[in-house]
């Protein structure tokens, strides 16, 4: 009996213990650590994704065409860009046709054009609807192209001899050039103004015609590219008198600059690359940096030396400032020409 009672008591204690002791709650699941917010990736620099059209506002074979094609040749040869740069000649109206064509494309990241004196002279003389101040974005300036003032064979030996003869014979000396608002015309009017003389301007359609005219004795003096003068300087067919440049040029090291000869003339043709106004800064930066690479190559330096040009690379911002200064100068030149032609 006692044994039975004892067994019942043990069972009761076990039952009470099982029901009174709370079952531990399961441990809460670990809260995962917060993932830090991802840092936004830096925007990728702009790179062209299709071919670029390069407008040359003159015919094939001229100075602007040779200049442009050399730039594009260097880019292609050295794999400097992921796309092709395609030269497109759009001659007419002393470059007005080419610039008007480009302007009609609006804000376009894939079209650009070369510049020369006509970029300034045509708008500022009222022969173009575009403004060289407001209608373009400036990518890079690449070179300065000097002019050589020369006389026909067996005539004059120095610039001062020309000045003395012209003073004694107003209007008698004929000066050949490629247009009434061209760089060579500007140079003549500057000489006339500073020297107090009266050279008579005779316009021709091209530098080749000017060269033929002076070699044939049809004109007395001219302004011509040193590269165009070439062999005629060494053969004596042309007599070099002064060069409109920052310093003397290697092809005619004995010929003084106009400044050295006593006349404050340093007018040179500017050669650069422009786009339409409104193109973004990042696009201009890409092309400006690309052209800087071109300007640093041995091929480009050799090309400039062979063509008697000065390497004068300017990045986009510096070129934009230079453009405004140059446009102001051309504006004054146009006033001088208009006054002289009245």
C-alpha cells in the first residue's frame, strides 16, 4: 500500500513540474545588418558613338582642305578616336555656303568645320547671315598661317624701297590678292595705312593665279603663302621683302618680319575647328583634348614646318577668348577696307 502511495506522489510531482516550468521562447532570428547605400557611379565622360562630319568650306586641294585632311589623317593613323572623321567639302561664297550648311544642322555633336580668314571677313563685311561671335562653339585652335610680302623679279630688294617708290608714284604699284576682303587684302590696306602709301589692289580667284601674275610681270607685289612661293624664292623668280609672322621663318631666314622692318603688322591666317553654338561643354572637351593629342604628334609638327605654319594649339576656352579678340581686329580691318574703297 505504501509503495503504491509513493508512486502516486512521484507522478504528481513530475506532472506539476512539467506544467509549471515555462518553455523558453525560441531565440529571435538575428536582424540582418543594414546594407550601406551604394555610392552613385561617376558619370562616364562623353565619347562619340557615330562618325563625325568635318565641313571644309572650300574646294579640295586648297589650304583649308590640306589642313583638315592632315588633322583627320593623324587621328585615323594613330587610332585616337573610336569613330571615323569624314571630310566633306562644301565650297561657295568664300566659305559662307559651308558654314550655313553646318549651322542648319543645329546643336549636333557630330558636325564641325575648319576656320580661316573667311570665317571672320564674310560675316563682318555683311556677306554672311552668321555671326563669328555668337553662332559657333570653339573647339581648338591649331595653327597660324603667315603671309610673305614679295616683289617681282628685278624690281625691289627691300620693303623700304617699295615704300619710297610708292610714295613718289601713288597708285602705280599693282598688288595682287585673292579677294577684296581676304587676308592679303587686309595686309595691303594695313601697309598702305601704316606706310602712308597707295598700292592698287588687283583681285584674282586663287593664290595660283596671283603667283602666275607676279611671275609674268602683270603685278608688282603680292602677299602669298610661303609654301606657295616655294621654289620661286630659291630660283629668284620672287623677291621676298617681309613676312607677317611672330618671328622669321626658316624658309627665308634673312627676310625680316614687318615688325623688324618698322611696321606694326603681324596679321596671320588663323586655322582652327568650330562647332555650332549650344554644343555641351563635355562634347567640346572631348574634341578639344583629341586635337591637343594631334598637335603633339611628330607628324603634325613636321606638316607645319613643311608648310611654314606656326604650331599654336589653344584649348576650347582659350580659343573662344582668342576668337573674340581676332573678330574685333577683323572688324577694324573691314572698316579700313570699306573706307579705302569709298
